């Protein structure tokens, strides 16, 4: 990727992905903003109570021990509706079949890109596939 990466956006499940990637990139890219994504209905990283949600793979309802919260600059809660809609949109408009947690990360990344403005680079991690949801009412 040419140029400076401005933001890393990652859904938080076990905390391993955001911790591993975030620690390495924060050490290599000055000013990088690491952004955690969690379900709005179970926003425990934001200090709210755990609750049921439809974004499989993130929002376990507790703060995992492996999660390095010190690298997180911002937390974006995403609704089930927005995560599902973004997964569908990626499939329909981009031909990218991702799961619901990837839809949540993409939704948050689009919001971050709008906020940061033109010329910035935002990386969203899409760790799941939409294949497992083909028999469900997702696509």
C-alpha cells in the first residue's frame, strides 16, 4: 500500500486480531488510529452491558484477556441492521461475499473514511466469509 495508513478498523471477538495487527502497525506507522468495532447491542468495550446480537464472531459479552485495550484509540458500536446491510451491499455491489462481522467492520470503516476525509487510507479487516450464511436469511 503506497502512502501512510491512517486508520485500522477491526471487529473484536477474542481480541487476537486487533491486538496482533494493531501492536505491529502502531509500532511502524506513526499516528495510526486503531479502531475497535463491537455490536451496539453488546457494547462491553464501550462500558455497556452485554446483550444478544446477530453479529457472529464479535461481541462476546466480555473483555477478553488477550485484548490489548491500550492500543485502541476509538470504539465504534455497529447495529445488527447496519452490519447485515453492509454484508449484503458488499456482495451485491462489489462481488465480495463476507460474513456479518466483516459487514460490521466495513460499515465502521466507511464511517471512519467519511470522517477522515479525502486522501486518507483506512484498512478494515474482513476475517470471515459469507459462505456459511448462504443457507440463512442473510443474502
